[in-house]
């Protein structure tokens, strides 16, 4: 389906590797992991956990009174969006374009606020829970706070689709602009679920990585024979999506073009992925873009580093791409920034945009001995130059079997 | 008076209010606090001194009034 062309004209990150996109990309390109061992929780109940956490300090970018009305995920979203608006040149005296929309992905919303309220109720045996608890725990907090912080008066929508949340937010933003409903969208996602109660729940699921002999940074190992699981991260990423007409009229810098979006559902299992569902998302996205697998030079894959998940995505790529699968470079940057769940799609879409812009492909870190079941070109160790790179995909596949693939092209 | 001092410290440290704006005649709205933030402020005051504002008492209009109410409740508790 053809419609208006859609470009990314601004990028904003608050990530485990920092906030500056160029510096983040450089560290990723060199294979530097931001994963570390962190002591979480209370002295009695805490644990040492591998995390890609952020030493986040909003400073004067969010006033103290405003912070009291924002969960951590919303604060991350506001700062990432501020960075994106400044990058795009759309910020005027602290305000964004009021006619814009906000499409944000988020999984758990104010997870730490919910934990605190339950702690008050259960541990302190008190019903005196903070009066702001309800509005702070909602998954829609990031979108609402971005709208309020920057005076954005178009729709402020939240997509809560587990690990695919922000890829779908960007995909739906792309469609809204392409199909003429809106001209500019602040699209992305935020996640901050590294509070101890949430981490314990992930531990209960049995999917988290164990510390590798080579240290915390070597523990997330997608496609490697010694992979043991995923590492949770936190952060936010916002992309400014604009119609071609609007971007050209104001002389905006065009970072990358979004040309396709595909989504599908497995209709299979809650946490067990399916080749069929992922294959259909990839095929749908390429068809939407009017491109073929031969056009694609790079895929930023979903692969989280779990023993079961990674080979499923490899098989889905092989089926969707056919013989072209042998020629495409793929990498999982989660090996370095961890799994940001509701923010992962936006962060990885942003990294993919930078890879196209720079014609440099970031690596899969810690991939030393490949699993024979993961026998594609997984760009192990360090990044590589890709002088002919024109088109790339960003995959996000969620618990519940929701799959999303974005197609990006050099601007 | 101790509750007024507590309010001043709370509003400066946690709510980011400029200390020079903090006079007994100041209203929460005038300091930039919306109704939800005012409820948070009252809750902190209640927790600090182990008191409870009634629904009517929450409708104070100035910081001085809130502090005077709190002082009354603290005194009543001590009896």
C-alpha cells in the first residue's frame, strides 16, 4: 500500500549506554556491554542481579514537583522525548509542535510505584497508600506525561504489547502519517521495571541469564552455544516521525525513511515463540514496503539470548528470506544493552536508523562459538562497515505471540 | 509551629518550591501544587506526626492554616 512518505527527523535516547546517539552507537559498534551486576531490593530480601540499569538523573529537565507525579518510566520517556525534539529542531521554548501525536510503548508502567503501594499495604500493614499511586502506575503514564510536558495536543496513545510495544507504536505512527491522519508523531517507548519485585518475577520465569565466567558484560550471549538467557535493561527512546512534505517544508534533517511495518500473532503459546508467526510478520513488513528479501542488508533481531528463542527467529528469517538469508547480516544489540521490554523496539529501531545512516552494522557481542542452529551471519564481536547498506529491518517479538517488524531505508 | 517548619522543608526538598515563596499566607495552588500534589503534601504531614486530616480539614486555603490545623491535631493526640 502506497501513501505519503515518512521520515525520522529526530532521535532521543535514555539508554544503558547513555543519551548521546553517536556515542551510544560507537560503543555498540565496538561491542561494549553496559550490563553489570547490581544489588537490588531491600537488605533482607534483595539480590545481586545482572542488569542494564541506568544511573538516571533528570536534573533540571524535570522539576521536582513534576517528578512526584511521574513514575520512573514516564520520567525516562520525557527526557528521551526532550532529546528527540531538540535533535529534530522542533523544540521552541520548551514546547513541541502542538498538532503532533504521541505514540508510546510501555509494558508495566509504574512498576516501582505498584511495588511500593503493596509494600505499604502488606509489609507495613497500612492502607495509607500514596494518593498518586493509581495515576502513576498506569502504562499510559509515559504518553500522557510527554503530552503534558511539551504541550502536544494530538492523540496520546499507548501500545502495551509486552516486548513488541514500542515497535508497534512506531509502526502505527508510520501508518498514521502515511495514510494522512497526522503529519508528525513523537513515537517510541519507555520501560523501568528493575524494581526488585519485578526482577524477582522475571527470575521466577526462569529466563534470566546467569553470570558468565568472563564477567557480567559477557553474560548476554545471543546465538552463542553458552547462552543462558536474557538480561533486563531499562530506558526510553523516542523517534520523531514526519511526513515528507512537513519535513521538507521546514528543511529538516532526514535521518532515515520508514517504509514498512508488519505485524502478526502466533495464536500459539504464552511464552513459546513460533516460527510461523515471526515469518509472517517479516513477510508482511517486506510486502508493505514493496521490497524483497534481496533488498535487505541488515536485520536488528529480537534475539534475547534465551536457549529456546534465538533459533526460532533464525528459522523464521530463513523461511521468510529464502536463499537471501545467507547474505543478510543480522545482530542482536541486546547482547550489550539488555532487553528493555516495552522500550526495546524503539531503542533498536533507533540503533538500526543510525546503522543505515552511518552504513555501519553493530555486532552481536559475546558471540564466540555459534550454536549450529544459529548459522546465519550474526556479526560476532565487533561491528563492520557496510558501504552498500540501503535497507534494514528491526524485529520485536513479544510474549503472548505478538510479532512486529519495521522496515527502514536510507534517507 | 513544628508542623509549619516541616511543611517548609518538605516543599523545598521534595516539591522543589522556591524557599522565598514560602510564607504562611501562600496557597498550595499559588505554589504550583495541583490537588493531587496537595494531597501528597497532606499525607506526608499526617505520616510525620501520626495525625489524620478530616475531609473538611483538607480544604485549607493557606500553608499557615494547614500547619495550625496540624498543630491542633498533634495537641489533641497528646491529651
